[in-house]
C-alpha cells in the first residue's frame, strides 16, 4: 500500500515523531511510505521517500500556518512529478487540511476549554496563538477524517465528546515504550552520575522531564512545593527545555531561594541516565493525551507522582507504583512527603511495580497494531485519496 505521512518533525526527540519513526522502521518493507515533513531522521532511505517541506520550526504558530500552505503544494507537486497515487494520507491532528487518517496526540480545543494557559510574555502569547489555531482547525479536520487514531482511551473519549464523533471512527493504539531499553543496567554507577550534577548519595532526587511547556507540565508547582519545610532536603533535576526557557526558570529558582537545589540539564539525546540517577519522577501536568515520559520513567523503575490524566490513569496505582496528585502545591507537597519518607527498599518495590505496569506497552505490540490497521484500510475505506 502507498502511504503518505505528514508530520512536522519525525525525529526521535519528538514524541509523535518517534512513534512515526517506530512504525516506519518496522513496516518500511511492507508498504511504500512517502514522508512530508520539515525534519526527518529517515531510518531506511532506500525504502522511504522524504519530501522536505521548507518551513521555520519556531514559533509554532508560524510553523502551523506555513506547513498548512506548503505541505499541500509539496504533495501536489510530488504527485505531478512522479505520477503516484496514494492509498492513504496520514497526518497529525489538525496540521494538514486533508487526508483520511488523523493521528491525534492532543486535543487543543479541550485544553483551551478546560485549562487557562498563561499568556504572559511573548512566549506565552505565541503558544496560546498556536493552540487557538489548532483548535479552530480541529473541528473541520476531525469531521472530515475517515479514522482517528489516539494513544489512549481517554483522549478518544474527549474527541468523541467535544467533536461529536462516533466511536466507530476512533481507534486506540497505545504509544510504544522501549521497556527493555529503559531498564537500568547493573553496571550503571548511580552515585558517580549523581555526583557529576552536584547531588550527594544521601540526597533525594526528583526528576522532571519535558521538551518545553514547563508551565503546562507543572514545574512552577513543583518549585513551590520544594519550599515547604518538610522538603528542604529534596533536590530536583530538570531535563529538557531550550536555553531561553531554562534561563527564565533559573530566575524563578533564585527568587524562591532554590538555586543550589535545582539542576537544569537541558535537552538530552538520551534521557535514560537521568531517570536512572533519580529517586522518583514528578509531572503535575495540566493536560496529557498519553505522557510518554511518564511511561518511560516507570519503565526505568521510578515511582511516579502525577495526576490521573489521559494515559496516566491507565498506569498509575496510588500507593502501589506511585502517588496520584492534584494540580496544586499542597497535594504535590503531600505526595512528596509520602514518597520521601519511604524506606529505600519500599521505593525500590514501588519502582519495580511501576516498571511491571509498562510491560504490555511494547514496541512489538505497537507495530502489530499499525500493521493490522493498514491491512484493514483498503477493505474498510475508499482506496484512493
């Protein structure tokens, strides 16, 4: 089957892009893929055709507009030049104005309706504009799609409710978790790694990880919780964030007199050592559709502190493999009190339970689900896009 995939960045560091990479790497010999994207880490250049869509990647609102304009032109030019017809056009959320299959990892309309993202400063304003543009396009995009794939049942239910979609148009494929790859190796030098970043062996080290959107992911709430008298011995390692965002949050930590207790390590090509070096993972996010990083932290053997959001509530069992939190400082502080007072053995058991809960989210299961979907596509929908 000839399949066209449209996605801004199909790269390992992008959550949705990494899902596309996994299916492309595994199914490139079974289908003829053509990728239309701004950036693409092609896993099989001999089998997969890449059509580059020239667009700036920042700000996201500009990327949304430019991609909407240039991606269809690149598609039409490619079809004209090669004479190819595609059996399926697959896109991400409302990033494209056409195509039979939408791979949705976020509901911007739901997020804006139920949450109040900050619009402070230029960064906050541009982020809000990007969410607003997506929300405006979602209603038309989802209504026209033949099938919508989501990574969690919770997100599928949101889309059904907010866009009045029939359950028959929804299909859930959980994101792939490299469970074996996330396991901490026996020769990992835990103390040496922590020492490199200024943590003592006796410190309790929380890990927070996000590519960006620190406000939505709850970092300000974590910083406030660390000022509680009961948490003065707790340290925080922040993984991710562009330099300007990190600089902004360094100022916050200075205001809260947390400077020496918070370590910003920036973007990392491999987040695993930073998970292995921590004692628990915290992400009091406002909105998630699956939260890949939560599953990766659990697979790395860390107790999880997070709200019962989409995807997370399928994994987290309060008191068994982590602690459920509400999105407020008092709840986060209470959860921190609970996890920091556990013995080392109790935390290890909780981390082992977290790892065990990720066992059914393997890459093999993810690939098999997409193989089945593609296999059934021609029999269920119009064959030509």
